[in-house]
């Protein structure tokens, strides 16, 4: 199992493209793998015949685990332990002794050292989290190796606790994307000192401009979100101190805007990236957001399409959310949370009027952005949204 994305630690075999006995050429797709962000292709790194599949569809293994063996049609592959490994295939690494030099494993696996408990890396981590001593666990994996199911079935300090009557709950395993979301949020909310700035924007002129633009032709309709994205990209070019990454020993300021756009998918959230958003028109941003969002929901984004953002935008206005705060996506310096557009009574030049209003909240990393810096950015952004001609000036 290769690392198919920068943040991938484990992968789930979604579908085997090649079957046992199929001839394989280097570079051909062997299987589709669900990573923490998308469904990626696992390709062959050698030529021969796919002799054995060790991990079935729907099962998850760590990066570096053996998932199959490519070898010559008549080569002896017994040294891979395939006869033992295949029926026990699960979400753990499969141990394999060193192969004959002519055979090719789909991915390398480190052999266990002699004189210590034989256990997969996943089983060791699970045991550590549960406070479980592996010395008392019987391994059912290849060669007596302790694997995930052994740790799950082993009694712990909390064993014997009563269960809810009548089956009043359901345990659902975490998906790859949900695991990543949990890890990334923990990385952000702890180390990153957040503070939040909220502003309310008059969207009357933006609404008029949107209606006029959408009346020009029969192309894809411009959304309010598209207008916000264009305004954010333009404002960041004037406030480069907000378009930055925290890098522990230095701050990296970007001269281009690569805008992360939060997209809800079935089992979580992913942020496709609009590259060089500051150079793109509203129509271009609109088309790109729709195309990337569609492929994000199908889990068909490539790593370069969801990594490298310099600032992110999350919009929950379509869910009738008036205002919320978002969590920064490290190492970015900020994130803009966009609420819904509602009609409110406001005082304009001493007169009471009903106007379209929208609240925006900026989450700031205080290590990079000071209060005045974030406020200046929001002031520029508000001015652009309230005067849409500024976006094309």
C-alpha cells in the first residue's frame, strides 16, 4: 500500500481492477484505493502476473502493508506467506519474509524482529491506546502475529460493563476522511491560538450585480458564493499578511492566492483549491468550483487539487445559518466563515430600510495575524462586496 496522498496513513481497497492470474505491466492500475481525501489508483511497480491478492475489497491497511504479490507465472511465492495471509486478510499489515529477488511485492513490508512480540503496527497502536498488554493476547494472524481483531476481542479494564438494552446504539467504523478530519481539527484547535472577527455586509448591490450577470447569457449561474470567493481573493492581494502559512521557525507569505473552498461530502468535508484565484474571473471561478465540488463528492480529486491552499472559505448560508466560526486549516493563517443572506431592517442615512445583509466571520491565527490586520482585511472585503464594481476595476 503506497502513500497516495501527502497525508495518507492507511488506505481502504475500494475495488480490485486486476484479478488473480491477470498479467500486469508496470504502471497499470491494480486497484482503486480510498484514501483520507479521495479514491486514488494503486499502480503496479513491476511486471509479471498478479499471483495473490492478500487484502480484499472493503478492507483497510496501513501504508507499507503488503496487499498483493506480482511474480512470474511459475515462480515460487511461498516465501511471502500467502497461503496463511489470504484467509486472514484484514485491516492490519500482513507479515512477509524477504522475497526471492525475482518476485515483486506490490508494496514493501518490514519483517518482525526476533525475540519480541509479533504484532502489526495497527495492533500495537490500538493496544497502547487501550492500555492493553500484548503479552497476554493470543495472535491469530500469520505465524501467530497479533492483529487488529485480536486486540478488539481481548478483555480490557472496562470489560464486563453492561450494554444498553434493546440494542440502543450502533457502532459505525470511521471512514478515512473522518479520521483525517478528527486528526486535523485536533492539530488546529490545540496549537493554533484562534481569535474571531465578525462583520455584517450589505449585499443589496451584490444581489443586483448577480441578477444582471445571470441575465446576460444561458451559461452557469453566478452564485453569491462565487462573488464572495472572488472578493476574498482580490482582498487578499491587498492584505498579503493574511495570505500566509505558519512554518514554526518562519512565516511564509504568498504572492498568489490559492483559495480552499469547503465542500460537504457524504462522510465529512474536503476543501478543493482554486489555484491563482486572484487572476480568475467570476465565470471562471464559478465553473471551477462546480467542477471540483462535483468530483470531490465522487472522491475523484487528485492530491494537487485539495492541497496547497493559502486561505480557506466555508459557506453555510445555504443551510440558513446566520453566523458561525470556522476552525483554521493549518498551516494557513485564516479562514472566512460565511453565513446566509437575510433581509433585515437597518438605518440608512437616517431612514429605516429593509436590506439584504450577510454576516462573515474571520478566524485568525494570532501568531500571524493581529487584530488590526484582520480587521483591515475584513474592511476591504466588505467594501468590495458592497461595491461589486471594485471586483472588476
